[in-house]
């Protein structure tokens, strides 16, 4: 029976090519956009690869200094002194590592009498523990390299090829910012927020040590917990430490504040410009569960995606109603030859489901092609992204549900028509 239903669904799809094409276009376009956007969001907030441990590390990029009367407020990236004096000592039971790395530092590299701009970072040895780079040649700096201030460098694969026409130029010299470094390693290209760079050098290779005394600067602290369950306790400790920081030598400020965020929480904070996203939105918890700013952002994104799917779904409903009403004569003939109401309704609904599944298969292939093009064309450097199968499954399920719902009511209505009226084309 099912085989006959499928054959009939295929026959109807071929006979009504315009309707089939319009329905497929709606389904495919919706799912392709949904899959591509979801894949990009997953790569940004819940990455695999180099930052696959991001589910158990927090990052601190900003600190705020103020006074008791709130008459002076300064917000800036961290200085090395804050990380070294206040955050490094936190390592212990809950905190496995505290890594220090700078933001991107555009630097000119002189090679063969030509200048190339590279994005460089200064980092300590802990950085290479928190990040999980794939080392393609040589090695990455260790604790001894940082302690001794050795003039060594690690290059991304793309930059190694660009500078030396060699994917493994270990032992070669590179001149950057009036300093000479020896390449000791090459790592795989990475696009992630804390991993993206062309070149990394030890933190201690700065020309002078003034950075060690600065409370503000260009530094980022990465705090890796031993377990994701330890993250709330680490956030609490960071807040307590920030409130008790000593701003000796600067009488204008008496207290500080820092925010240890996950990737998506940091995005929510930057997006809203708010110190406390929940308080500003008037939301503290739902069902006794404390919500983070990131959870609210994801809820908003999910709601927008659902709205995006709703428009083509409603279009599908209207098209299906019109299509089924047009087939009143066909339905009358089948009823005259003994088809039951249940058989007719099931046939019409099955046609919708088959169309949705076909659209899903096409969308999966096209979305994979779009993501491949984004990687190959390089609009986003070092992008490596794959389809989120969970989102594809849910998207396809929702599409099929809408397809079923859009066919059930008109199909049941038409299946109950009197054969005489149906043969006359009367609904």
C-alpha cells in the first residue's frame, strides 16, 4: 500500500511541476539559510577544533575601574599586572590554568626586502595548554621559552607559506617589529576568537618590561576550569577579586569590576553594552534557573529562526489548500471506485511529507555547497565550518510537521466529499 502511495505522490509531483517547484523552492531556501546561519553560530560560540575546550573556559577581556561615588569610570582591556597579581594565584582546585594572551597586534614583517603585515599575539606557555592547536611542524613555546624570554615564534601554516614558500620553515629567521625571531613551529590555521593570528611569540619578548606594571593594556585572560560545573564558582571568585583590587598610585579609582564570560555571554555583553544583561532586561531567572545573557541571546536567535520558518510554512499551507481543492474531480473518481476517506486523506498528507523530505535532501546538499564555498572563497580567513546535523534534523522535522498540518484539514475535507459533487468539481 505504501509503495502505491509513494508512486502516486511521485506522479502528482511530475504532473504539477509548477506547484512542485514553488513548494520545493520555499522549503529549500528556508532550510539552506537556517543551516548556514546555524553552522556559523555554532562555530562562533560552540567551536570544535582549536577551541573545543571552550565549554570549560571563561575569558576576561575588560575591566572597569571606578570609585565609591561613581564619579569616575574607566573601562579598558586588562593590563598584565591584573592577570599576574590577581588572576594567576586563583589556580588550584577548580581552576586548571590561567592563560595570558594579547589581542591582535598588527605588525610589519620584513622578508626579502618587502614588508608584509601580520596579525601577531604575545602569549604565555599556559595559552598553548588552553588552546589545542594542531602542530604541523616543530613545536610550540614552553614554560622555559617564556621564562628565558627566548626570541622564538610560531607561524600559522598560511603565513609560513606566504613568507617562506615553505609549510615548515622551522629554524628560519623572521624580522617583526624591529626584532628578530627564530621560527620553532607551524600550526594549523584557526579562525576562532582567541586563536586567530598569523604569528605568536612569547610574552616576555617585549622590548621592555613596562607592561608588567600596567593595570590596563591589551591583554586577555583565559581561565580554564577543571570541569564545566566549576564555572559559576570561578565567576564568583573573579567578581570578589575585582572588588578588592588595589589601584595604588591612582587616587581616582578605588574599586574594580571584571566579567568572566563564555563566548556567547561576552557577545551578549558587547551587543547590549550592558554590565548586567539580565538586570537590564528585568529577567533574573525562569523556573528557578538563573539565565545568562548568552542564554537570552540564544533564545532570541531561536525565536527569530522560528519566525523565519513560519512565512514559508504559511505559504506552503495556502499552496496545499489550493492544490487539493483543484483535485476534487480526481478525488470523486477514486471514491467512486471504492477509496475510503482514510485512504484519500493519508495519500494527500503523504504527498506533502514526501515533498518536504525531498526539499530537505536538496537543502542539505546546497547548504554543504554554500559552506564549502565560504571556506574556499575565503571571505572569512581560516574558516572551517560544517553543517549542524541537530539543527538540520529539527528544521526538517518542523518543515514536515508544517507540511502535515497544511495537508490534514483540506485533505480530510476533500476526502469526505460526496462523489457526485466531487465529480462536478464542487467543493
